[in-house]
C-alpha cells in the first residue's frame, strides 16, 4: 500500500468529491458519519445547485470548490482521497487524471463501459500503486460477510449451484432505466453492467472461483412505443390515463413530494429543491416527465445469465423490471446444505444431516442494514478509510483484481446475449 503524505497519522483522511450527484452526496454524507476517519475538503461539480450545496454542507474552502474534475486535477493533489462519482463514461479519464497525482481512489461502479477501458484503468492504478476500491458495495454488507463466512466455513459443503434474482423494481426501472441516466446504452452502459455488475460480482465473491463460460438472453420487451395505451399522452402531466397507470410520473413523484420523509432519492434526481413549482417544471420539460412508452430508452428490461465456474459450479441469474423493488433473492445449494434469503438480510441455513433450519437475522449482527445498499455504502466507506488509516489493505475486497474478473464476466455475458452463443472466458 502506497504511503500517504498526510499531516498527522491521526488526522482524518481528506476527500475530493468528483461529481456531486446522487452518489457523490452519499459518500460525502458518510464521511460526516465516520468522524475522525474522513472529511470532505474539496468538490468538483458543474451544476451550481449541487456544487454549492456540497460546499456549504462541508464548509469547503472556496479555492477547493471546482466546476469540473479537469479543473480539480489541474490543481494537483488537494486531498488524500478522491471519490470518483461522475457518470460511467467519465471514469477512465478521471482515473487517468487522479492516479498519477497519488490520490487514493474510490471509484464508482462500473469501472468503465468497455472491457478495454476497464483494463486501462487497472493498468493505470497498478502503474501508480494507488489504494483503490471500486464501489461494489454489496461485498461490504453484513449480510454478504456472513454468507461468505458460512460458505468458506464449509457449513453447506461445496457449492454446487446458485440461483440469484435481482428484482430491479417496476418504478426503479422506469425512473433510472427508461427515463433516467441509464436508459440509453450510448449515453451510459448496457443494463447488465449498469445495474447487475453488482450481482455478477457478488456471485463471483461468494462462489470464489473464476467463471469459465456464460450464456445470456434478454431484451427490452415492454417499455416501447408499441405498448403505449391508446389515448395516452407523451408527457404524464398531459395524460388522462395517469391515475390508472403504474408508471405515471405525475402520480409517482407528486406522491413523494407530499411526504417529506420521501424527500431524498429518487425525487431529488428530478427536483432537488422539493417544491411543487420546480417539480411541475421538471416533469413538463425534463426527461422524468415522459411517458415510459415514449422515451429514447434502449436498455433491456429483463435478462437472464447462466454461469459455469471452475470445477463445474453453476449459477443462474435473473434481472427483471417486473417486480416490486426489494432485496436480492438467493439460493445457494451445497453438498451438505443450503443457504437461502428472500431479502438479502434474513438467512435460512438448512443442514442435510439434521434436517434442521437455522435462521440468522443479519440486521442483528452488529453491522446494521441501515443506510444505502443494505449497509454496503457505509461498509465500503469505512473499509476504505480504515484500510488506509490502519494500513490494512485486506479490508478492501473490491480492488482491481476482484473487479476486473467480475467485470469481464459481465462483458462476456452481454456478448452472449447479443450473439446468441455461449461465451468462454478462458
Ligand atoms: N454503487 C452503486 O450502487 C451505484 C448506484 C448508483 C449509481 N452508481 C454509479 O455512480 C456514478 C454516479 O451516479 P449518480 O447516480 O451519482 O449520477 P448523477 O448524475 O447524480 O451524478 C453524476 C454527477 O457528475 C457530475 N459531472 C458531470 N460532468 C462532470 C465533470 N466534468 N466534473 C465533475 N463532475 C461532473 C454531474 O453534474 C452529476 O452531478 C455512475 O457511474 C453510476 O453508474 C453506483
């Protein structure tokens, strides 16, 4: 682990937040929740409202408030760490700008939209020896740690096969993958990478073997013009069917506005001011007010992937828009027992020898589900900072090697979906 040029080994790590959007604010807020370990001292963000909000909330000195990551990089190293929270296509350029400056790097997933760009990021980080973690936050939840420990302990014998479901959620699909930032592959990434690189990575983490072959099917089946009901308008505010439509932006966002407890994600993406006037304007003019059958979306709304890992272990994965949003549902079938969950929180372990089932509530395990991604957001921030502060690199379980392995599996699965062929990784 590369030594940090820090004023005092006891001082908190300082952070530059690059991209003060949804994820940038998550990590900045978490820095406040782990005082003594992290402090936000700089921000780079082009949108005035978001940049000023972050500068205000963290008392950032004016000379460390930048409009873009390019400006921040030109200023040299202004903090110990950088959290790169720009959109997917910008990640590679950001890594190339900040790695040579010696920053410790927390990089949002996916690393980049192409396998070649991911490899270049890996090479850059290896060249400069930065402490580096990709925000595969699911690896850092209490739930995942417990499952991994159970599997590695041999409690269910050897894993033979795994069944894993990611219920993206009907409204989450509409918000992010039909109307929002990840709707269109050219502007972001394909859906398996944008949403389910977490799941492919989680399978790789738990199974702990290299993937050999993948096959995949899936398509955009529903959110298309041909499925727009007769009489529907292209803007939800103008639509007379809105009360009967589960996808109505008018119903969805105004209901959330009426409840102050819901003044966070996803409403803040549409209108961070939480006012009726600004929300109405955003729905009238912006992308989030569009009919889900009249958008420029092209990413899939359902996809399945089959995996074969070294030693013949198999897994099947389903990602679907057509479900309530909830925890991942997983069944791990071993030679001596099974591990099951329906919410990525409560685990049931069945033992073939005794026929008994033990239930573990991972919320009660001391590391709570509180916070985003089942506690994974807190988990990665804490692990990243502690790894640097206490020189314990093993706390980072989503470094370059783990991440490139699972990202390459995602790219192979997508090649299979497009080609209709099984794709070999090795
Ligand atoms: N780990 C997870 O589970 C998770 C969840 C959601 C999103 N993500 C990933 O996090 C990243 C950010 O997603 P988000 O939801 O925060 O998006 P966002 O659009 O809310 O935030 C991105 C921010 O980058 C800013 N930006 C654009 N150009 C910039 C520049 N030149 N310099 C500095 N900032 C610039 C934008 O103005 C915006 O505020 C994406 O890569 C996304 O795929 C990860």
